[in-house]
C-alpha cells in the first residue's frame, strides 16, 4: 500500500510527489550566537522515534512547503499537515 499525504492545497497525494527536507522544530540561532550554537544547529540532530514534525515540499504538485506531523517509527501514520507559511504566521504571534 502506498503512503499518502493529505496536501491542504491538492488533496491526498502519494508521498512520491513530495521531497522531505527535515526537522520542522529547529530554532535558528541569533546572528551573533556562538560558534557552538551554530555548530549544533547545522550539524547536531536528534533522531527521535515516534511522532515528529518535518518540512516536506510538494515538488510534483502545488510546490508549497508543508509541515507534516507523522509517526516515523512503526506506522508512518500522518497526523496533521499544515502549510508552512500558515505555521510561520502562527508562530510569529
């Protein structure tokens, strides 16, 4: 069975239409942050098991950036999909 992602713009689509880009929970350090802070941001990653949030790009569809909340361990179930621009506006409030 193919994995499906419910795009908020295009409807439910196969995951092969998307490109995964990584952790959507990282917070970029301030421009004047220490080298250690930048090193950790760029190179050090947790690899949690379970429910995670990631950036996905709908490459073969609407070409929008999405935040996909999914299980990365056993089921690969998708819990929520939000347009990344909407998520950024919510975070800025």
